[in-house]
């Protein structure tokens, strides 16, 4: 998968765009060809995403067997403080998916390493700023109305998880750098090895040795840094060719323009991730807060697990769209979107069916409390619907990242999630007494419909011209004006 001769992903700038689709037979032929390219990227990306997400999920699962307060504390820290920083770091790092992907598609490999180093600088400074949210987590949680017991316990966990924040700052730029070159298998191997080690030592420290949540935090921090170090060893070994030519002072040039694109990417991504953070917070205001937080956090944990499949598709379609637009292949980019949305929908239906089949068994995996198990079981049907919808939405966000629409999607996310989604969720949850159920999917449904419409109405020839200009701009050349640029 690292660029060998058998790879179905030939260098995009050396091949032609696909021709117009003529008839059903031509459609299925091209669908098969594009599916092979997509799954070549998506399969290891899905595996990598599941492994990385499972690090915190494994810790949360073991925490559920330590105690209900411990589970609530870790859920709040992981879903509120942790996801706050995760969203910013992953979002800012996703700027590289646009820049590196389109530069790679155009054959300008020399800039990839510079882009990654610029992203390191920006994300490291951002981590220094966000560290204060970890330090003052307890008063912040108390300020927004969380119970005193949960706030103090979650604040202690937040202090323990500061090293993970700085691991994010280096991990996400590295991941986007490797993804843009289709070097995803190495990330899968590293993530799998880390997950195996993480699971064993989490069990050893948290349950066997009785270190509890402190042991889980220690192992989770070390696991994220283990991935960062392993990926850096791979890059420094010379396997990336022209894409990595060593550390350079050029990383400090043009930082402000890079910051603006990174911030647009962060806002786009954060508004999606923080939506579920807000749901967890609102659950803390309901009657019997610990049960509400625990049940909803387990559901979002499961949803996060299966949505990692969509994040794998997200990474794959971001690479496909950015590479093809960078190579001036608008028809291929457009057809890639059709293939990935179809594939993601079918995978979502399959995973939802599995969850419904085992609805009586899975709650006990996460928690021993019978009351919480019943609460999770009651949410299963809606959770299954969320799985289908949330398997499509991240894929469409990947299209947006590959095409460079981050700023536009940020406005859409504000409208869908925060102007419509959360207010409707509050009305249905507290006025109509529908509890935590419908709030899980309102904003996502609205946003998914809007993104489908945008992709359907996009002029892909114009997007290819805009990609060419973007490459010229970041390489120091003067871009030509393109009417209607997003």
C-alpha cells in the first residue's frame, strides 16, 4: 500500500480523467473501478480509526467496572474536555487534507513536509493555550451546572490527561501527511499494535493492580505518544521520498495564512464533535444525572465506535477528491462522491442491524448497573437510526475537506447543529419530555440533507480550477481568479 507497482491508486497527475458515464453498464463498470480505489484507502483507514477511537473506549469500558461515579467522571472529561481539544486539533490538522492532498495530486511533493511542520507549530501553540481548559476543568464544569461530585472527579481526570493533548498536536498533522500519500497501512499496523498493548495494560493497571481511573489515564497517555513516536520513526526512515526532506525553517513562513485555513477547518470539525459534547452536558441536568450521563455516554461511545467506519471513508474520500481535483479530474472526483456515499450507507445499515440483533446483550459489556443497562436498551432503536445517518454525514464532510470548503461547511454546521438542532433538542427533551432520545440525531439529519444538496449541485469543473489556484497560492505563485470560489 505504500506506492508499490500493484497499487490501484496510480499517480493521479499521470492519468486521464474518466469519460462521461453512458448507460447502466458503464456506470457499474466505473463503480467497480472506483470502489477498488476507495476500499484500498478506506479499509486500512477504517481499521486505524476504530483502533484509535478504541483507546479511550477501552478505558471507558474498564472504568464502567470500577464505579458509576468513575464512569461519569471519565465520560464528562472524555466527552467534554477531551472532545473539545480533540475537535480543535483534528479540525486544524484536517487543513493538511486539502493542501497536501491537492499538492500530491498535482505532483508537487516537496511541499508536503513543509505543510506538516507548519501544522505542528500551529497545533503545539494551540495545545499550550487549551491546556488551561484542563487545568481549570473543575470550576468550568461547576460553572455550567454539573454536579459537584462529577465536576471534581472529572477535573482530576482532566489534569491527568494533559499529555494526551500534546500528543494530538503532533499526531493529526502526521496522519494527514501520510493519508495524502495513501500511506495508510503503516498507520493501521501502528494503531493495531498500540491498541493491543493499551488493552492489556489498562486491564492490568485498572482492575488487576487496582489503580482504577489513575492507571487508565496513565496508559491512555502513553498509548497516544507511542503512536506519535512510531509514525515519526517511519517518516524519518526515508520511506516518504520527496515528501519529507527534513526539518526546515520554511515551516515558520506564511504561518498566518495557514492559521486561517486551519481555523476554518477546526470550526467545521469542532461544531460536529462538540454537538455530542453538549448532549452529554445536558444529560447532566436531567433527573438522576449519573444514570442519564452514563447511559447517553455509552450510546455516544458505541456511536463513536461505528462512526469510525465513516471516518475511514472520510479519510479515503478526502484523499480521492483532493488528489483528483489537484490533478484536474472533475468527473472522477464527482463519481468518487457517488461511490463513497453509497458504500457508507450500506455499511451503516449493516451495523445498525447488528446492534438491534444483540440489543439485549451489549449494555452489560459497558456497565454493571442494571438501571443504566435498561436505560441504554431503551435507546437502542434510536441509536440504530443514528448509526445509519452518522455513517453518511462524516463522509460528506470528507468531500468538503478534500475540496477545500471548510469555511462554508462551518456556517452550515452552526445553522444545523446550534440554531436548529440543540434548541429543538432542548424543547423535545425538557418541554415535551422526550428525554435524551431524539436529541441524538436532529442536528445531524438537517446537516446531512444540506450536504447532500451541496454535493449534488456543485460545479466540479470549477472546483478543479479552484484547486489549481490553491496549489499555486501555497507554492508562492499568483493564482488566476475563479468566479464563485467558495
